[in-house]
């Protein structure tokens, strides 16, 4: 409005020149421009500057009317000035200007009616002044409304611009607008929205850090789990192979146990037959013992006969010695008989000794055969027991074979499940690694926002 005052001063000088009052135009114009210059230079941007510049412009319009002798066309300056004052978007300067124009018109009209050398209109007329005042009031009321709206829009635009400048920091986006002062409702709503976004971004940042940390831990855990699963898969595979070998061994053992059972039954049968044979041997040994006893009796008889024969031969020799020559041949025969008797006695004694020794050996053999019979009976019993045990072992081996076969099948299934788990662990590790990368990327994106410090309660 300072430049409007300058232009209006130039117009006042032109009107003064035209109507022959140039001196008045110069003096008043100089005073007004001096006041306007001081306000513009010293109070610029304040309401006082706006008020002073408004008064100066009102004075210059009044000067136009005065220099033009109240010509109606110069009253258009009132409405033009009221329109130009909207640039301030301040209803107060509009009301001030309207009040000054009203005072000017009323005072100058009355002074003009009293024949003072002042002009409001070409002729003093209070009705015309009131009509002019009505137009001024109507325009002022509308402009006051417009000024308030324009001021709200300007304040809102300024607040929004402040928020935008605060948020936009080049490569960074600042969401810390808590200290940005705004008054417009839209700006306050935007500020709340930005703060809420900042709080949400902060939570996202915290969650992203947690996800990144958790992803790292999951990756480590998955790697460890993958290693353990692979080791377990290998171990299960080896166990399955061992179970297959064990199944084969148990099957062989079952077959061997079946064969051993057959052999044990054969041995038991053979031992039973041996026991019967031993019984027959015992009976035979008993018969031999009895025969030995009878031979001993016969040997005793032979020995007795030989003794008697020896006695008879001795008697015969005595009788032959008494007969001298007649008994010489008989003596020779008696000597031979005696010799045979002695030899028979010696042989009978040897036979008796042999028979006694045989009897002793037969008795020992009988005892041994009895012992052997007892042992063979025990052997038969033990062989039967062994056969039963081997049969039990055979049945148990068959059951173990069946159980081990089922365990082997279960181990194979468990191995397959472990292999599938290993594949799932690898997929999970890949997904977790991707999640970690995405979390890192999200953290980088969130890092482009400047957030307010979390307020503690």
C-alpha cells in the first residue's frame, strides 16, 4: 500500500495542477508521503504500519475529492481503495478506512454546508452522503467477510507451507513436527496426521529391528537345525542300514536256532538211545561179573583138585620109595603128576588172580557204567531242556525278526520324514533369509524418516 500512496500522490498533484491547487496538493501530499515512508521503513510488517498506510491512503483519496471540488467521479477512489485494502487480509484496516471515510464525508459535508472552503460533494447534501455511506458500509461488510476468509486461507497456507518445509529435508523426511506452531484447522489436522505417521513409522522401525534380530536368530537356528537334521538323517540312514543288517542277522540266528533245535532233538534222541545202550552194557557187565564169579568158583575147584592131586602124588612117591625097585616107575609117574598138579595149582592161582583182577575191573566198569548211565540220563534231560530252550529261542528270534522288520519299516519312514523335514528346514531357512533381507530393506527405508524422540510418561 506504500506504492499505492505514491501513485495516489502523483494523481493528487495532477488534479491539483488541473484545478489550480497544486500548492495544496504538494504540501499535503508531502506530509502524507513522509508519514507513509516512516511507517513503511520502521514498522514494516506490523499492524501499526498497515494502519498508518491505510490512514495515508484515505487522506490522499480525501485530497482527491477536495482538489476536484467534490466531483462525483473522485468518490470512486473510496471504493477502489477499499478493494485494494483486501491485500492486507485484515478486517481491521477495512473497518478503519470505512470509519475514516464516514467521518470525512459527514464532517466535510457539514462544513461545506457552513460555507467552509472544503468539499465532500459538489453541493452539500446529507442524503447523498448517507447514500454514499450505505454503499461504503455494504462493501466494507462484504470485504470484511472476504478479508477474514482470505486471512484464514493465508494462515492455513502459511501453516501448511511451514509443515511442508519442516517435513521436506531433501533426501530425508522429517516427521518431528511437534514444535511447529500452526493455527489453521487443516494445518493442525495435517500436523496430527504427520505425528501419527511418525509414531507409526517409529513402531514400524522398532518392529523392523525386532524382525531383523529375530530373523537373524531364526537364520542361525535354522542353520543349526539344518545341520542337526542332516546329521540325524545320516544317523537314521545308518541306523536303518544297521537294522537291515540286524534283521538279516536275527533271521540267520532264527534259522540257526531252528537247526540247533533239530540237532538238539537229534542229540536228545541219540542220548536217550545211548542211555538205553548203557543200560544194556550194565546188564552185560553184570552178567560178566556173574560169569567171573562162576569162573572163580571153578578156579577154586581146580586149585583144590591140584592140591589134592599134589598130596596124592606125594603119597604115591612115598609109597614108591618104600617099594624100592618095584615102585620106581610109579615114582616117576607120581613125580610127573605132582609136577602137573603144581603147574595146575600155579595156573589155577594165576587164573584166580586174573579173575579177581577182572572182577575188580568189572566192578569198576559197572560203577563207571552206572555213573555213565546217570550222566547220560542227565545229558538226556539237559538235551531235552536245551531243545526246549533252543525252541524258545527260535520262537523269540522269529518274533524279534518280525519286530525288527517293523522297526526297520518305522526307521525307513522316520528317515523319509527326516529327509522331508530337512527339505522343509532348508525352505524355511531360505524364507527366513528373504525375510531378513526385506526387514533390512524396510529398515533402510524407515531410516529415511527423521522421527521425534519418544516421550516418556
